[in-house]
C-alpha cells in the first residue's frame, strides 16, 4: 500500500511538472519558430546568441526557488514550522538584489554583452534589442520561478503547472501578434516572452487569494546563514540551467569560426530543440524534489529509493521516445525552422541533431541525481555533477574535439561530457546508498 501511495504521488508531481516545463520551454521554442519565419537566418542567429543570458536569468530564478522551496519543505517535514515560515522572506531579499543587477545590466551593458556573445554587424542590433528587453523583464522571471517552486512545495503542484502552461501559451500567442500583425520584430518577440511570467504570477496569486498558502512575507530577522544555506541548495539548479547557456556560448564561438552565421543558425535549431527536450527531464527532477525533501526529512529511506527508481525508469522511457522522433524526423523538424530553404543549414542541423541528442539519456540521469542530492541537503555532490557538465568538461572537450574533427567534434563533445558526468554521478550515488543516505 505504501509503495502504491509513493507511486501515485510520484505520478502526480512529476506529470504536472513535466507538463509545466514543456509549456515553459515554449518561451524559447515559440521565439525560435516565429523569429525564423519573420527574420530569417540572421534573426535566428541573434536569438541563439542571446539565449545564454535568458538561461542565466531563468537559472538564477531556480537558484532561489529550488533552494528556498527545498529548505522550506525539509523544515516542514521535521515539524519546524516556525523556522519554515521565515524561509520565503529570507529568499525574497536575494531575489530583489539579483533583479536590480539584471535590470542595471540591461540598461547599461546590453550592447557590450551582445558583442561579447559573438554578435557581428549583421546581428548586433537584433541581439542587443532582445538582450536589453529580456534583462528589463528579469524581476518577473525571478519572482515567477520563486513563487512557482514555493507553491509546488506548499502542496499545490497543479496550480504551478497551470501557471507555467498559461504563461507559455500566452507567449506563443503574443509572439505571433507582436512579430507579424504588429510588425514588432525581435523586440516584439522579447516583449512576448517577458509578459509570460507576469501572466503566470497573476494565476499563482490564487494560492494567496484562496488562503491556501502556508508561506508568505513575515516580519523576521534576516539570517545570513539561512540565505547561504538556501543558495547552496539551489546552486546546482543554477549551474544545470547555466550549463545550457555555457554550452551554447562556447559552441557559438567555435561554430562561428568553423561555419559562420549559417552554422550558428543550424546550431540554433539544435540547441533550442535540445532545451525543450531537457526541460522534460528538468520537469521530472523538479517533480521529485518535494517528495525527496519530505522523505529525507522523515528519514524514509524506502520512499527515497522508490522515487529514484521511478525517476530513472521514466527518464529512460522519455529518452527512447524523444530520440526515436529525432532520428526519424530530423529532416522534417529542421524544415520547420529553415524558412529560407538554406541547403547548408538543413544538412548541418539534421546531421548534428542525430549526434547531439544521444546525450539526452545521460543528461536526464545527471539532472535527476543532481536534484536528489540538492533536495536531501547534500550540496557538494550536486554542485560537482553540475559543474562537470556545465564548465569543467564541456569546454575543453568542445575545443579539443573541434580541433580534431571540426564541426562533428562539436556535436560529439556534448554526449561525451554527459556520459563522463553520469559515471561520476553513479559513483556518488553508490557511496550514499552504502551509508543508507
């Protein structure tokens, strides 16, 4: 009976979060589609150059949201309710600080950031415009991720899913309206993306209006130790999200020298589809986080093992489905984004996609294991896994492999990075299992 209850909770949380993350991933997917139709290869290149900054903003939101919500859930599972109520207020302060930093960067440094990301004469204006707009909307992104995570851990994953999906659907609709009927170009695409978290926040407000919330802003002394603990638990989520941006920046730089703007546009198709695919695994990982935190707080080892087993089986099935679709329909998928019918872009994207997406099974495993460690107050292995795949392996492997095999080496570096990281993650898990968590 207990196993059945754990499985039902697993399905409830993970299915809602996967749906929510799929909806959330439409932020960039919709931009990619409509920008490719409205602005061609240069627009697609500009968007791909700007995506790492969006990933950084979104990852910072997860740093705060996942870290704060995990601590909140752990304290509640231990019946430390008075301390749990202080967590949200202590998480809100760094949220406001990061918001101020991002907005200032958008106002002052957007052109310098665009050049640093690799924009040239043909793409600088679009890249700068997209970056500046997204950075100015950053407070909405950060606050949305913060509230989403707390609402999910406050026993309302359904409302979190509805908010994520509604925001994303509004982004799709507004993308079309701003880019085509209103002729807003790349600025319209960025504004549509920025409005989406505001709509999500309006929906999340129902959690407070209906007085279902157990968290909120309270009068309390700010605790530097608690804030540091929250940030340490959320750091793996930031690194995981940031790794996507790091990979894109490094690959953009390398591909620009190997294949120019057309190569970057082809990679833009691959990278954006990869972000959508990885969002499924991220949704799975975020779905197990409240369960892992709760079971860990209660020292329920059997519950933790059941959740992890279900998660790994689910990740394997999801990979099988995604890669089958990519392998069979890569050509058709690329055609959707290749509005100018560029033959070189088509061939590069199709070939690269089939190699690049082999990494997903390992990436999914890494995201799940990293989340397990973060949710159970083990930040060191979680941060190590995230750093390996985000910084320590992908950059040197991309540089080495591209020098040996050219653009094929670029595609191969991602699967090899995730594979090596997975082997390291399994070693960490085995050590923890031996010590009964």
